[in-house]
């Protein structure tokens, strides 16, 4: 069984990707750190063709994205064309709109809507992936929102993008959830959890917190994950330095870009 390749989730450096000039400078840094693949997320309003030129110049693969739900609903053909341009298979949604997350019925409604979108993407050779936070672990009559999504979405076309930190923050086990979505996850978010001086949960570089990385990695290998994307929403230092620390620690754990 092959191991997932490590990439950088660019939401981590979102303050440095607002303009084409910023993106070009940032991608040069990402490549110098040692990453060969990125997930495009939270870019400013820039021309996709120029983005491709920048990525090609640095030798970076766009392995996945996060796309706004409004755009998936209202500009799906444009999304498809953009991903074909970038040679990017995985179309990600960072979170469902909050109006759906208030009830079990809302989750079911979203599951059906998103499955319809995912079916069109699949018909065009792409895969829809859903990224969780901790709110999906709220229970409705004893069933978590994420379980509703697992059960109510179309398993043929709707895939997951489990975020290790947010599963733990939701009171669940990342290893368990990675195994639960077997056959429905090729992209995972690697994010670690530690405790700050106020005894509060905090995001850390991968390997600097307390998550069980050997078991997490083994579970990803077991289910056939292709991409392990490093993300850190909040960094305690320069975010490029954080991405470098995470990559170095993952290399020690046997993964490579």
C-alpha cells in the first residue's frame, strides 16, 4: 500500500495570497520549503490562467481546492472548467453553509443538494470532497451531523476530506473517522492539537501537538489516501515556518511531498 503524499493547504498562508504578485512570491517560498503540491484556498480575485502559469513556473501541482458553496450551486460549469485548466481532480467544500447545520433535516437537505452537485462533477471526471469542522459533531437524536452526511450522501460521488484537528475538537477520534470513510476519501487534512498556557486547545504544527500521528498515518495508508494536506488556521509564528516544521516532522514519520 502506498503512502499519501504531503501537500500544503494554502489557507495557512491566506494573508499572502491576495494578489498575483503575492501568490507568485508565496509559491516560490512553498517550493523552497520542499512542497511539490498545494490545495488552493482563500485566494484573492485572480485569473485562474495566471495562477496556472505561476504554479507551472514553480513546478507545483494543484492537487485540490476549496470552492465556495454559492459558486458550486451557481457557477458549476465555471468550476469544472477551472479544475480542468489546473488539471485538479478534487473539488473541495470547506464547510456547509450554517443554515443547513441547525437541524437533522438541514443536514439531509444539504446531503441531497451536494450529492447532486457531486454527481455532475463526477460526470466530468472530478471528485467532490467535504471538509469537516467540529460543528458537524453536534448530535441530533443521538446521531452526529457528520454521520448524517455519511449516511445520506451518495457514496458513489460524495467524498470526504477529514480534518484531524476538528474531529478531535468535536470529541471524536480522527483514526476512527478516517476508517469510517474508507472508499470515500483520497484527501485528508493534517492539523495537530496542543494546549496553550491558558489550558485551551490550540492548533500546532503537525508533530508538535498531541495527536497520534503514527496511527493517523497508518489509517490513511490503510484506506488509500492520496494526499495529506498540511493546514494550520492559526500559527504562533510565521506561517511559512509553520509549514516547514510540519513537513520536516512528517518526513521523520515516513511521509514525503
